[in-house]
């Protein structure tokens, strides 16, 4: 069974309410009425209407003020309001529309006019509600598609990062455990840092293992040399930072740009004595400042062809003593306050 439309009539004269109801009663409407604005406000707290018909002149709050109250109430502001009154001067009509009314009907009522206007505004209101429902549905569908796209994109980016990481590990005397530990430490330090969003922390985690990606373009004889490098070879090796920047700069993918900035800046020093750009302080991206500490801790606590592994205590002491020169002092303070967490990571999957 089709439900009837609800109409609220507000008028201090009960006879006017009866006349309006008698004119409209043959249509599919249910009626509520109020003899004052205050009474109408109480009714509106518990019931919703498809149309409100207001008189302008009221004993407590006038119709204009009541209309403003309705239009400032989020739950009922869309309900159409029609004024009926004998005040039909231009100023009153303009003010009625300014406060949110959709129509103005002069008393005494003409039955056909009242029926026609009430029917038209209720139909418009119903169509508007239906459009809003469809709009909300479409917005929901768009969000679902967008979320799926974002999820698929993030998955694809993770796959790309994984493939590139394997490429680096197969192209140098490095191992998966090393890169994994750097990523774990970077994620831990980023979480403790307190200013990065969860999305930024996740991006850093998947991108951190690629901090040395530029080395895939370095001559393998230099890259895998077990003897001490010459001064010329050291300069060539340093070039891995700018090589990474060059090959990744054109990408529009957020995670690739994160890899680029990490690879380009992780050898910058906080005091400006690093390379390749001699950046200092906050000029160095937070991702690179984080990875710089993690890379050094990981490298020092694991043996290489050039040196024996340091103990965690020795390595952490070096990092703490390098606060403000090589490393961001705020990050070093965070690191020094959570040494046990980082020690556990350095000992994970040791080879």
C-alpha cells in the first residue's frame, strides 16, 4: 500500500487550518497541525514531513523566524516550506524566499491553486530525495571502486618493490636478510618518530630495502671488489646516489618517488658534510634521515669484506656520538631510548 505524504500546517487560527485541510483532504495526505511556532518545533523534534505550510504572523515566533530555524536544522532543512498569509507586499515575499521558503500563497485560499502548489512541491521534494539517494549510492559505488583501485595499486607497487629488491640482491654481494632488517628498523623508527602517517610508514617500509638501487648501474668489478677501493673507485661508488635519482626521477608513482629520495639522500649528513648535495638538517627528507641511521646500524653490526662486525653496543655508541653531525639528533634520541628494540632486529635472521 502506498504511504501517504505528511503535511504540517502551522497557523494560530484553527479555522484557517480546517479550511486548508478540507481543500487538501481528498488527496493522499496525512495532516498534523500546530497553533504556534513553539508547538511546531516540538512536533518537528519527533516527526518528519514532506511539506510544511506556515503562516507568517504568529503569537510567539513569527513564520520567518520559524522557517530559519527549520533551515538551520540538518535533519529537516530540506523539507519544503510554503508561506500562506495575507501579507503579500514585495518586501515580505522577498524575505520569505530569503529565509528558505519555496512558495508563497495568499489568503484567502483558492482551492485549485493550493492543491496544485502543494502537489507540485511534494513531488519535487520526493524527486529530490530520490536523486539524493541515487547520489549517495553512486558515491558509495565510486568509493568502493576507488578503494579497490588504491588497494590494487598498492599491491602492484609492493610487487614492483619486491622485484627491484631481488634484482639488487642478485646483482651484488648482499643478502635478503640485510635489506629486510633495514626495512624493519626503518619502520620501527618511523613509528616511534610520531609525525608520520600510517600510510607514510607503510611506504617507507616497502621502499627502504631499495636505498642502494643505484648500485645496479655501478661496474660490478668495483661493486664486488674485496680489496680496498682506490680514490677514483670511491668517487665512482658514491655516484650510485645520483644514478638512482636519474633513473627514478621521471616516475609519477608515489612509492617510486619515495625510493628515489631515499636512494639519493641516504648519504647526506645532518651537518651538511655528506653527499651528493651537501644537504643539511630538514633539507634532508625524513625518509632518508631514518634510513641513514638504519643502514649504518645494520652495516656495522654485520661483517663485510673490509671489517669485522661490531657489537651492537659499539655500533649504537657510534650512532649516538654522531648525533647532530652525521645523524638527525631527534631521531638519535628516539633510537637511544629504544635500544633493545633495535638490537632485537639486528639479531634477526643473522647470517
